[in-house]
């Protein structure tokens, strides 16, 4: 299975050097299950948006994968991870 992503920074005419604040999550085969994947888009906003979206990208997948209840109740596991 192949995955791809694409982001585009917002256009702010008064700030042509604006940083792209978006991050993406591609986490296939969670817990070695070929049918279980986690994908996400982290849309940063504000002066520190790129730091916030990067933090979520690095933290949220670990919280989801480490959930003890992911197989039995994925909705609950996702809510607790968030």
C-alpha cells in the first residue's frame, strides 16, 4: 500500500516568508495489523502554529498506538489519545 500527502502554506501578502504550519501523520500497520492505519492532518494557526502541529504530529500517533483498548474500542482509544 502506498500513501502520499501534500500541503500548501497559506498566502499572506504582507508576509511572503510565512512558514507552512501544516503537518501530516502517516502511521500504517498499527500494532502490526495490516488493516489498521492512522492518518491525520494538523493545521497550524497563529505565530506558533507550526510548533503546535509538529508537536501533535510527534505525540498523537504514540498515544494512539500505546492505547490498551485500541482493538476493542477504537473510538474510546482515540478520544483518550486526543
